[in-house]
C-alpha cells in the first residue's frame, strides 16, 4: 500500500511500530526498499531516526488500529463528554474487530497447515507408507492436543478453503469428529484412533479413477462396485501404513449404516464401533455441504435437517443427537434471518450453546470490512427466525454476507463477545 491521501506530518522522534510512513526524498536518499511502508521492526525505527530527517509524513488509515487508538486518546482534551463517549465506543469497536480478525486468521492458518500436511502424506501413501502413516499420527496428535483444552470451544467457519478438496475434506471431517469425540469423553488413545481414521477414511480412493471417487445416481452396477471398492483398498492401505486396529476399523466401516443399508458388509450398528459411527455421520454431513458438483450443495442447516429427517435410521441415534447439539440447528455457514428481520451469516457456534451462534449481520450502513461478529448469546431479545437459501437474499445482502461456496471448519477457544446489535 502506498497511499498518500489523509497523511499527517509527525516528528521522527514520535514514530512507533505499526505506523505507515512516507519518505518523500526518493529511494536513493534512504536504505529502504520502498519509500512508503509500515514500520514493523525496531531496526527500521532506529534507521528512520538516524537518516537525518526531523519530520515525515505518516498515514493513519493505513496504520495499525492500536496506533489510532493511542492518537485518539491524546486528542481527548477539549472534547465534550458526549464526544469522548463516542470516541471510546469507536475505539472499542476497532479493538473488537481487530481481535476477531486475528482469531479468524489464526484458525485459517492452522487449517491451511493441516491441509498441506494432509496433502503431502497422501502423496507418500504409495511409495513411502511408513512415512505417511507416521505423518498422519503426528498431525492427529497435534489436533488432539489442541482439542483437549479445558475452556469452551467455538466451531468456526473459515473464509476460504486451503489445499485441494480431498485434503480439505479429510481435515474438516477429522476436526469435527475430534470435537464429537470430546463430547463423548473419549480417552486420548481413542481420540487418536478417531482422528487418524477420520483423516484417512478415503485413502482407498487413491487406487480408483477420479470419476469414481463420488457416488453418482447414474452409475451402472460395475461403476457402483468400483466406487465401493475404495473401502477394501483403504483397509489394505491401513495395514501398509501400520495403523492401529481402531483406526483401521474406521476405514473399513465408514460407509456402514445403523439399519444395515450401508456397504461393503451391510452390517448394522450392533457390529460397528462408536468411532466408525461418528466418522460415518460427519462424512455424510460434509458430503452434503461440499459435493463434487457445487450446484448440488445444500446449506449447513439443510444438511442437518436432512440427516435428522432421512438419516435417523441410517445413523446411530445417540451420535446424531450429539452431532446436532454440538453443531447447532443453524451450523456455521448457514444463512439466516434474525427476529428483527435482518439477514446474517452464521460464522461460529459455541460448543455448549448451539442455539445461540455468532453471526455476521448485513448492515448497509456499516462497511463489510468493519462489521463485527455478533454473539447472540450476549444479546437479549434477539434470535434466529429462519434459515434461508443464499440465492433468496437481496443482491446487496448476498454480496455483503458472501456465503462460502465450500464449507470448512476449524475451532478456537470460545470468548464471550460483549457486542450489541
């Protein structure tokens, strides 16, 4: 960024980290690569103070919010109490917005790291199975350690998927399964089996053509058999990867159903493990939200409704109930209308308060980048009236809320947000 608008003069001695500055004497007069930049290190600060300038220009709009807060506080002298209160409200808004941005960036960075690790281990399955198996264990141990926090957890919608769809699917399923395992109070060993089995549940698809990676209603019998063969090839890979029996069984059973209508063995819930039943459900949910053909995708709210209405026989009742309680009736990614008629996008669901999610509210008076996330748990008298299909939104609201074409989740410690509608 090199904007020269809305700049102010400042004494070099008053410069601080986070300020965006402009050097007007040309690039040959100073040792910096650019003539306009944000001060990010003490070395840059020391250099600026040593090149012989007494004043220079800085750009408050391009500087860190904390700098603006400090400048605002220094300008309080002479303001009326009402003006001071308004300034304080603006500072609080900026601080909250900045914290929310940092939290989202942290989630997206960790999800991106996990998907890249997942993508790499899948590449090693054929030629270096031992390496791939160990990489899966390492990644899952890191996820389990992060899940095992004592504080409340928020399931967070990510703004963009990272990595290829297969890796994003593997990590998303693993993350949600581990959160489910936490609700069931699984042991650490069970959590690791659950995470590894969820991460590698589709490993058998490496051995079949891509066009058979997802079931199609128009498949012929032979094509259905090819698709279903990924379970058998997956269990073979599990042995080569050196996976534990608990993780291997998940790969073998992740398409079995409680009523015996699944494959490859058609066994009911009495013969499947708790861990397999968790992965089967979460895998089905993610496939509804993120099908291979995006035009067939349903909203997270619709996916939960379908699983409840059509899957009560296919999925274990206790597992389905726990899943809906954890994800909420309106999971992150759902487009909703609030009880005051405003449109909103659900962006986070507190682990223990699924009916009171966090939402990004459409407000044409507030720029989208300045909109804070509203925690419905902290706002009395406001709730969700109904779920909406994204395309039913007014054009301006659709552009503002920007529902994700792919739904990916991660998690973060839940923090109570003291915000108002």
